[in-house]
C-alpha cells in the first residue's frame, strides 16, 4: 500500500493510537462479513413470507447493511457491523404482517417511524444516558450473556443441536414457531455438515492456541476448502452451494420508498382512535426497545471484550455508534427491509483484532461486493463460520470473573441476564430480565438509591412490553 494511502487511513481511523494495523483491520472486517453474510440470504426468505419481493429485499439488505456499517466506521470509528436483525425481521413478517394483519408497506412505515424515534432519542442524548445508567455489574453480565448467546448460535448453525418436539421427532432451532411445543435441545453428531463444523472448531482451536495471526479468518478458509472438496469431489453434502447462473443485480423498485404507502393503513382511524393507537404503540414499543437494547447490549458486550470501555465502564463515542444504528434503521425502511441493528457477529472481527472503523469499512465494502458476488458466497458453508461464533463465545466469558457472585442482589440479575439471552434467543429479553431483577432486589434490599432513575423507567417499559406481547 502506498504511503499516501496509509497516511490517509491513519488520519481517518487513528490506527497507531488503537495499536492496530491495516492488515489486522482488513482481516477482521473480512472475518466479520463471513460470519454474518448469511443474513443476505435469510432476510429475503423471512420477509418474502410477508409478501415482499425476495430479490429486492436481498439488494436492500446489502445496501442498508453497507450504509449502516459505513456510518459506524465514520461516525464512531468502531469495528462493528450492521445489518437487518434476526428476530426483528421475524417480528416484522410473522407478528406485524402476520398475527396483527398489517401489510408489509405498513410494517415498513412502522420501522421508519421507529428509526426516526431512534434518531431523536440519540441526538438528545437519551440513548447515551441509558448506556451510562447501566451498572458495571450488569455490563459484565451482558458481555457474558452475549458470549453464551453467540456460542449457542454457533452450535445451532453447526447443527450440533437437535430439538425434540415429540418423541421420535426432531427440529433444528431456526426460529419457526411450533404450536404447543417446547423444544428440548440435545446434541447431534449424525450429519456430515456437523462433522465438518467440528473439524473447523478443532482447526480454530489449534490456530488460536498457537497464536496464529488471522486465526479465525484462516479457519474459515481451511474449513471452506475442505467443505468444497467433500461436496464436489466426494459428493458428500456439507451445505456448500456451487455458483449458479450469471451475475445479475435484482431491481430495488418493488420495495424502494414503499413505506410511504403504509402510513394510511397504519393510522387508519376509521376503526377507532383508541384501538389504532394501542396497536401502533405496541408495535413501536417492541421495535424501539428490542432494537435499542440489542444494539446497546452488543456494543457493551463486544466493547468489554475488546477493553474499549473507559474507567467508569462507559463506551467513548457511544452516541456516534448509536446514531449510526438509528440512521441505518430509517434508511433500511426507505430501501425496503426490516430494522437494521448492530450485529453480535461483529465480535468475531473484534476477536480477530479489529479495533477501528477500518474493520467496519472493510465489512461494508464486502456487502456491496456481495450484490454481484452472491452466487459465490455459498462456497463458504455455515459449518465454516459456526465454529468462529463458538470460539468468540468462549473469549467473551472472561467478564464472568468481574461479577460479585457472593452478593445475591448482584448474582441474581447477572444470572438472569446471562441465562435469558440464549434461552429466550434474544439479547433484549436477557437485558430486560437483568434490569427488572436488579431493580427489584436493590429496592427490597433497602438500596433503592443505588438504582439510577433511568433504570426504574426502563423496567416499567420492559414490563409494559411483556404485557403487550403476551
């Protein structure tokens, strides 16, 4: 790289100050991209269930992810990547458009409104105040909980888990709803893709203990190469997809600006002002709270792992990071996709050494490249990226030692935060459980003054959300 380009990157991202290099940042950005690239294919599948054009949603997913990740790079100089959030896209398709009966245009309008609310809350400093109000013991618990959560995702993606529905019947945990069923997880080592993932996990472990530079990314490449050999040379199905068809870019027209047609339906007062407001408010509360705390949780958890928090346990430049998320959500609605949020898989890039916005810039560029290169992404199977999430989950467990397990009013909220994230399959729900039990235990311990006033407000909002979605 020429000296002028290196100097420009140094000025933009302060690489020396953050004790990193261009090579490390680019490798971290590539690693983050491959661990979250599945969203390019999964998001269209989910939103098409609401009647949206899958091709347009795929393009909107790539562009919105790139925009959000670029904003993170330049507004906050952090190595976090953004994309339409899992869970939030299911809420969009199956709750707003499914059980509540709204059209996808109206759902996009709701996402756009929530994005605008995010921007207002962020610009006024409310979101940053919320981050500062979270006690350090819960911040540590959030980091550990996210570690468990992404490790669980890794085990799930590796097909190492099967879920018992009825005797003799099994279903992989993919977010689908099974009526009157409580899935019970059990280990599964029967499939070839699972064995490939285990091989990848072993490779990553060896590379990591040998302190090989770029271990996570190198592990993805090695496992993908082995997967291609198994799939194409030995005809063993491990989830690798051969490139098909020529390079083509779908049209964005079917979804672009379609949110403007949803306002009339969203605020159709002919059915009564009270019922409309209750319905809209319930949608917005869910969108706002889930996105806000998914983002806050990811930022805190990943930043804790990377030692980015200051001495008071706060994240410098948090407002820029939160503003990037807020703007990206509004842009995503304009383009035609569900809520864009900071991805927990960003922690893979951070674990690879990413410390600045150059990591995010690299990931964002790859999202744009994916628009034309998507036929080739299938060469990197889920079995190659799932072990990365398991390894990152292990690394994020370090903060567990900072929790005061000998004091019950600290131990219970921390445990609820950690346990509920993977079991409820939601960062936001884990944070909600931790907040509620932290406030209750402190209140009845006679330590009400130790609870920040914002925590009381958040507890009420979380309880209202749970009541509304019951």
